[in-house]
């Protein structure tokens, strides 16, 4: 069972939020007598708590407890903690290397960069959660336009924005870029998923961003393995991009299981099944099919590698080990299905979908049903369990 279903995790977040409000970290004092190191430490603690709140709220599909609207948050400077507590001369030299916005002018090796990214990303994630949880949103397609996500990207420092090809970037910069860019991709994924579920339309953009995200996750894991940094931080890379570089913190490490990699793999699995099911009919594919770029071979390869990472990197003591292994089993069954000669038959069993009002008959009408993108929306949630059950019925 995923540990975040346990009510104690949500209750602990409530306790953390109460402590934040009680200490006034959400409304920092402008007292000039506050020591520099204490002021910077408070900003980092607030950023860490704010990030945990957004990630857990996203994972559980609940409103955040620490809302940006009620917090007067300032970004910590992009310097490492040793420089924060150093002598004034050392500290001032470090600050002189920052630009007017507090970012490093060249590149950053400090953990503060992740706190800053988290605080900039937070309002974006809150807006996405609001769209997801509020069923009364009007003109949803217009609000799904992700201009505000692009605005977030424009606020990042040049040393992150200029990294257009992460495969050519060595060391720390590559890791920073990949993790930040995965968060950028994940926000797009959430928006397209909201749109697909709310409008009952299978979005080619959702499939595209899922494949893009999964491929980048594999690239990040590969870079970690090549750097011989196979430790606790690898397990969260497989399943989720990170705002913060607090990889050694148990809560952050375990929480990232099942966060992005599994949902993205689920969308690709559903798309492979949908296309394999369509092979069994002679009805022409919808026009949207011809305009949708999708590499079946690459998707199969990426899912195969991802499944192997779930088996070898996620350890039994990890909080989300069971759900990852359940997903791994489902991915393997999906791959067996789409690669087998018998794949030319519909995967999902006959059922009545209350969400789409589509019925799957055992007749020639099956062609129309499995060419309808709406049918697959019902399998976006809990895909690792629903697809497994459907495959078992074949």
C-alpha cells in the first residue's frame, strides 16, 4: 500500500502547517536586527515546507494547506549554507557573484537553487490544483493554455534556460536542468490530463508530453548511474521530478514514488493498447490519429527500460515499493499484449462507462467504440490496477 494513503502523513502535514503559521514563517519580519544567517535559514525552511505541501497535495489530489495567497514569501539567495554562516567578508563575496534577482551569474551548486525554483513553481502548481479540484471552472480550455507555465520558465536563471540539449551538458548543470525541466513537463502533463478528463477527449498532447517526460526521466536516471551516484536519490528520480535537492530527506525521497513516472507510463500504456485494439478493425482511424506523432517502437523501448528500473532501483523498504511493483507487472502485461500476434483484439472488457456513456458490445460496433478516444479517459486513474484486471479477462 502507498504510505501516503495513511492519514498520519496528511495529519503530519497539518501539524507542519500549524508550526509554520505559529512561528510566522509565512509572514517573515522585516526587522533589520535579525541576523543574516537566521533570516536565510527561515526562508529555506519555509521553502522546504511549501514544497512538501504542494507535492503531497498533488499526490493526494487535495487542496494545499500552505497557500501562496496567504504567504509573504521571499526567495533565499542562491548561495550555499557554508557561505550563509561564514564571516561577513566571505558572505559578501558570495553575494557579489549574484545577479539582481539573487541567482548565480554563472552556475549554481547550492541547494538554495532548488528552494528558489520550488517557490517560483508553487503558485503555478496551486493554479493547476485549483483547475483540477474546482468542478465549476468556466471556459476550461482557455484556462488550460499554459502561458503562466512559460512565464515561470522565463524567471529561471540563464544558466538553466540555455541548456537546450541536456545530453551535451556534464555534471551538476545537467542534473539541475533535467530536474527543473521535468517539473516544467509535469505541469503540462497535469493540465492536459485535467482537460482530457473534464472534456472526455483523449488528448494527443497528453500522450506527447507523457512520452517526453518519461524519456527525460530515463535520461536523468542514466546520468545518475553513469556518475556512480546510485543511492537513495535514484529511487525518486525514477518516479518523479524534484523541486528540491533534499534527496537525502526520507519524506521527499519516498513521496516521489509514483508521482510522475507512473502516470506518464500509464498514459503510454493506454495509448499502446488503444492502437493495438484499433488494428483489429478495418474502420479508418480518426483524423486526429493522422496528425498525432507517436513512435510505437520508442514507447515500447522506454516502457521496457522504465519497468526494469522499477524492479532494480525501487527497494523493498521504500514506502511506495508495492504500488511500483504492481505498476511494473501491469507494464509487462501491456508489453506482452502489444507485442503478441493476438494483439489484434480489444483489451478492455465489455462494460458500461458512466463517465462517457459508452458501452462496449460484443459485436461489429466494437470498431466504433475502440476508435473513440473518449472511451479511454476512464482508465486514466488507477491505470495499473484497471489495465491489469482488463488484461486478465482476455
